[in-house]
């Protein structure tokens, strides 16, 4: 079945969700559990979190491989992110 124009955004969203989920699963299970508990209790609203909880989420976000995530999500190669030749 060939995708039509209406299905393309959904396909892109599904692929992005799979990539982000893969990077999420690379984190330590204890860290993921703490983050999910904090986000569930606060309903994702920063004003419902303590300063310590917000800092905990910031620290967890810093552990994610952002360059790799961007490279996996980028539809075109981005110079300097993955492989390729360096300019001399």
C-alpha cells in the first residue's frame, strides 16, 4: 500500500516517537522510574513540582545523547553529527 499525503505526517510522527522511545530506554531504569513518577504526580506541570524535582528532571535530560537523537531524527545528514568527512 502506497502512503498518501494524509498518512505521511502520521508516519513521520510514529517514526519520531520510536526514535525518542529508543533513546529513553537507553537511560537507567531507576532514573526513568523517578522521572515518570514525578511527571505523573505533577501532571507534567513545572509549577506543581518542587525545585528538587525540577532539577532532577533537568539532570536526567542532560544524560540523553542529544547529538545522537538529533542525528536520528534529522531527515537529511547534518555535518558534524554522524560520520562524513571533516573539512580541512
